[in-house]
């Protein structure tokens, strides 16, 4: 394995490669291969970007056909057939069956781009600067999204003030605190020192925040709060959208309709870079070109995104997500939680977190992830002090591989706890 060129020439900012120090060659379904001929099970899923599997053969076929036809690849936001067909598919197969009516904007191709567009639009629509976000939130690394993101190490990188955001305690932080009443008080109290926000940004499951699932009642209360106070509700579905939570949009389980929804990662179908910002038609007060960018709506990504939706529907990926999530829950409850009573489990659909925070050993979850890697499993951490081992395989993983990966976690937890 030769990694010297990366270590010599690539910036110190590189991160995931430090956790998985090998050189990868290919990936198929839920498995990676490296240059030394090793095989790894993938419980990381490109941070949520390949829900339909690596090199999904049905989507690949459509991409190859398009490439071979000399279909246009780069078109800024010009009209093209791939864009038309993606919009039609998204409208007919995703929005209409759910009774949703959104305009669609293609910002730059990443999740943070989608959130920057949402932020700008919300402030422009409401004419207010302040925005509410939750403690534990992760919304991206560019300055606007970073201002909504709470982890200190990410914020430190900004080098400028990250202003005009008020952080609200997440409901799990102080179970006795009614966070919705708290937000109401901030707005009503002329001595709160807090400006009324244009929008409230939430993830319905804080993923990087440690797999914190917000219950339907809280999501409904937040929707009512935003309605009553003329505040836009923005749901960041960048990571937990596209069936990760068991339904296409993560907010469906609460029966709420956000004013703005942001998506990226698996909306690109095949790991292709694409993001979308959806908003209610009456919010569409953009002037032409007011939010711009060269790489908005890459045509290959549109082909893959349409292919992804078709694959998802034909293979009932939402149901797969729920069913496989049950396998994870049962396995962890029966085989990993009994190893130490301080270990906790949280999750929904096919995103689960095993939390080691209550075992006061610095870096324990990191060590478990390292051991998993040495046994052939790619898995990442999340949450405060990175104490959560995050289980997020491609949704199409076979049950056999899923169980094999879970067994590696069990073995690694036992090995690391035995060292204490
Ligand atoms: C909820 C959420 N929002 C936004 C982002 C940022 O997406 P990107 O890294 O594509 O900018 C992420 C990335 O992990 C995320 O999990």
C-alpha cells in the first residue's frame, strides 16, 4: 500500500483517509476493495451519498448509454432533456403522490450549497436576518451553513464571526424543557435579547449530532410554532432523506409539510454530485441569476437522480430501509447492549447509533471503529466527543452482509472493552 503521495502533497485537511488508511480501487453494492486485494463491508455509505449501492448496475446502464450518446454534460442551468426528465419524475413520482407542491432550485452540487440557498431565500422572503437552529446541528461547512452548525472544531475553521443564528437546545438535551415554549418566549419577551428569526432550520434526525431522532409530536409542535409566528420551517434532509429514515422524506412520519426542504447526497442516485432546494411556490421571489453557480445541475447527475428514483420505487427501498433497520435494532439489543449496561442505542430506518458516551474512556468509539476497520468494516463516528458509532450502510445491502458487519462491530466492541 503506497500512500506517500497523499501524505506528501495533499493538504493536512484530509480526514476520512486517516480513518481508513488504504488505497481503494473499486466498490460494488455495499462492499469496497483496496489495492492490496482486501474487501471491506461498507457501513458508511459515502456519508449517505450511495443509498442505492455503489455502482448500482441499473443506474450505471443509464449513465453509460447517456455518455455513449454524446449527451450534453455541462449546461449550467440551461434547459436539457435530463433536467426535464428528472423534474418530471420528481414531480410525478415523489411530490404529487405525497400531495406536496414545491418549486425546485438547483444550487451548487453539495448539501451546503442547498442550505446556503435556503438561508438566503428565507432571509430575503421574511426580511429578517436572524435564524434559529438547534444545538447538535450539522448543516455544512460554507460560512452560512457553518453558522448553523454547532460543533466547535468545524466552527473554529471559519476565521470570521458566524453570526445571525440563535441556537435552541435540542429536545433531548433537557428533557424537562419545553423547547417550543422556550422559542415562543424568546420571541415574545421584549427582554430576551433575541431577534425574531426568518426561519427555523432542523434535521428531523440529527445525524452528525449523534443519531438523535426527534419524535413526531415535537416535529408537529415545531410546525405549529412556525405557522403561528410567521417563521419558515426548513428541513435539512441532506443526510436522512432518500429513504434513509424509512420514507423518502424524513418528515413524512410526522405528517408535516416544511416550507423549505434541502436535499443532496443520495438524491444524486449513484454518488453523483447534485443538490436541490425545494420551497413553496409563494416563496419563489428570486430574481433571475440572483443565486448562481457554474456547476448547477450536472447532466450526468440528473440521469443518475432519475435512475435512482426509478430504482428506489421498483425495489421498494423505503421498505428495505425499515426492515433492515429492525435487523440492526434486534442484533444490537441482543448482542451488543448486554456487553455493558452503559451502552445506548438510537435510530430509525437504517441509521443507527451505538453511543458509548457513558463509558468514561476518551476516544473509545474511535478505537472501536479502528478495530472494525482492521476486521474489514468501514464505519464512522458521530455525536458529542465522537462517542457514537454510526451504522449507515447502503439501503440495498444484503441481509447476509448486514449481519456480517454487525458481527464485526460486536467483536470489536468486546475486544476494546476487554482492554479497559
Ligand atoms: C444534515 C446535513 N446537512 C448538510 C450537510 C453538508 O453536505 P455537503 O458535505 O455535501 O456540503 C451534511 C453533510 O454531512 C449533512 O449531514
